[in-house]
C-alpha cells in the first residue's frame, strides 16, 4: 500500500465517521422532535382555550386557567405513559432530563405568577432571585447535582424575602445574590474536572 493510498483510506474513514455522526445527530433530533410534537400541539390547544375562554368570560379567568392547566397536565401525564409503553426499554437519562426540565419550567411559571401578582414590595427582587435559582436547577439536571442543590437553596432563600421588610430586603438580596454567585463560583472551581 502506498502513502497515497493510506492517506486516501484515512480520509475516506474520516468522511465515513463524520457521515455516521451526522446521521446519529439527525436521528436523535427526529426522535426528540417526534416525541415533542404531541406536547406542543396539546399545550398550543390549552393556550388557545385558556385565552379564548378568558376573553369570552373574563370574570372566570382564574377558574378557566386552573381547569385548562389541570387538564393539560393530566393529558401530558397520559401522553408520557403512552410514549413509555410504546418505547419500552428505550427510556434514556436524556428523556428524563427533558421531562424534569419541563416540569421545572411549569412549576416556576406558576411560582413566578404568584410572586409577581402578590403585590408584595419585594416581588420583583424575589422574582429575579428565583429566576437565577431556576437556571441553576435546570443546569444541575444536565451538569451535576451541586448546581441543582444551589438552585433549590437560592429559590428558597429568595422566597424567604416575603418575610423581610422592603429596606432590609435590599441588603438581604444584595448579599444573598452576590454572595451566592461568588460561593457558587468558588464551589464549582473546586469541582472543576480539568
């Protein structure tokens, strides 16, 4: 075998490997899109029903959204069970992480609505802190439990802001938010695998 043939064989192998990797990523995307499709349709219908119902009966908006949300989650759970039954044995950690991320997003959306509509003087600060807590939690699902624990702790500590007088909250949030970010950075630097 000549050097030219060896170089050509290596290049062909590299191209074949690249094509296989591309095919794998396309297959994964198709599976994810296919599995996500019914949920997007379901929640699109729920969204339309909630808003149209509230438009038609504004005095019953809270009840309409409570019913729509409950029915949406019940149907989501049913879809999850059906998909699991169909795809027995194909369950992966990634799928569980996507599901957990969706549950966290929904839980935090409800939390944020409660916080922002509370009328509390510290509502915007509490909201901002819990957004950061949410980000840590989701990152923790994908990158490690330390971030998830930090996110849960940050959320709970900022929710305690409901019990703190507005002027005291400024100092509390400043130290908690800034100090929390510094502490998280120091902890993560100690855990850096590189």
